[in-house]
């Protein structure tokens, strides 16, 4: 009985270990498919320097302008009618966190260009105007258009070449010092306006570099978690625990199943050994045709041995059927070879 109880215990233990191993492997796959860390970015600051351009022109009285002396942003500029052009650069800061204060230094440059030549021209007037806000500033310059057109005529007479298109490029080299909560940023930008003087009699205002962005962020890694057997644990801890646990369970399960298989083989081997010992060499191998013959199945090895000895017949082991037979006239006795008979024999 003791050995029988041990075998049953090992069988139950094997089932439990196999279930735990399966669950552990599933959980381990989940843990290893889950990234150990989640990466996210935190913005420390983001500052946008945005410049808007507007203009106001002093013009000659004319029918086109309705005899007005000034035109403003959006109205067409007719080159021969413009006397003076005032261009304003309105700087604004959009930032996160909000800027506490800002300080601007602006150095304007103006270049008159045509195909094959260029000339630096003077900016006759520059006006700095504070917006009285922490995030704004305005700088305006004035171009004497009458003088520019006169210079173009003089230069073309000097070189003997006349061009149909000329450009006045105005570059505002700007340094900005921006105070945030715990940091002072020093940035540079160069908003640019090109006055394109065409042969159609008009001057077109073309802008570029009106936006500059400066930002800084920090990449953070935070450990992820997985749900393991109802518990929420860090992924790294789950990996560190589940891998050795799966190895231990795998080895233990293999050992328990191996013991059961070994026990089964030993029982089968012991049946044959018992029969050989008790039947005194009357065990042979062969094929038994039990069709049309009465067959009596015995479930106890002792009863089977008794029948064999009483009839003094050989015991035939039919390997194809996996059974032991005793043939007596029109009756065949067979041993139910399910190992139960050996256990019963041992229990006695």
C-alpha cells in the first residue's frame, strides 16, 4: 500500500507541476515581450521667436493712389511713385514656460543687388520701439526709395548694362536674451525682407526667416509593470523571478514524469520476471488467435499463475496484443496486463 500511495502522490504532483510550469512559461513570455522601460520625453522649455513684417510708404501724389501721400501693408507698391519705405519688424515670443523678460539687440543690413553687381546701402533711420511686454519688441527702418532708384540709374550708366530686375535685401541681425524661470536663453535670428523691383513697375515684398525655434527636452525612462499571477510587479523583477522559476519547475516536472515512466517500465518488467520465475521457464513468445474461442480475462497475476500451473500449459506472450495467454482446449485464459495485477500481488 505504501508504494501505491507514493505512486499516486507522484502522479498528482506531476499534474500540479506541469500546470505551474505552463502558467509560468506563459507569464514569462508576457514579461519578455513587455519592454522593460517606457521612454517618454519631457519638455524643459520651448521658445518660438516669431517676426511679423509690416510697411508704410510715403508716395508721390498720383491717380493710382488717389492722390494720397501714404500707403500701408497689403497695398501695391509702384516703384516710381514710392519716395520712402518704412518697414517694421514686430518680434514676439511664444514660450513654455512663459518668458519673464526679453532683451533685443538689432543690427540692420541693406544690400542693393542686380545681376553682376551689388552695393551696400545706408539705412537712413532705425527706430526701436518696446512693446512694453516681456515677449515683444518692434524695430523699424526706413529706405529712401528715391535715392535707391537714382543709384541704380547711375550704376547702370557706369557699367553700360541695364537690368530689368533689382533687389533690395534687408537683413535684421538680431540677438535675443530671454529670461525664463530658471534659465536665460541667448538666441540669434535674422529675419529678412527682399524688395524685388521688377520691370512691370511694381516692387514686391518677399519675407523669409521669420520664425526661429529653440527647445530643450529630457528623455526619461520609467520601469514598466506586468500582471503576474494577480500581482502587479516591475517587468525586470518578473523576468528575474520567472526565468529561474521556470527552469526549476521544468527540471522538477521532468524528474516526476521520469519517475512515473520508470515505475511503469519496472512494473511491466517485473510482470515478465515474476512469470518467468513462477512458471519455471514455461513462458514463450508467439501469436494467439482468440477468434471464436471463449476467453477468460484474469485481473490478478496470482490467479493467472495458478491456472497456468494447474493446466501445465505454456504461457504465450503475444507482443502484438501486449497480453499473456494460457490455452486450454476451447478456453483461452488471458492476463489483463495493466500492471494492476502486479500491484495487487505486491500488496499481498
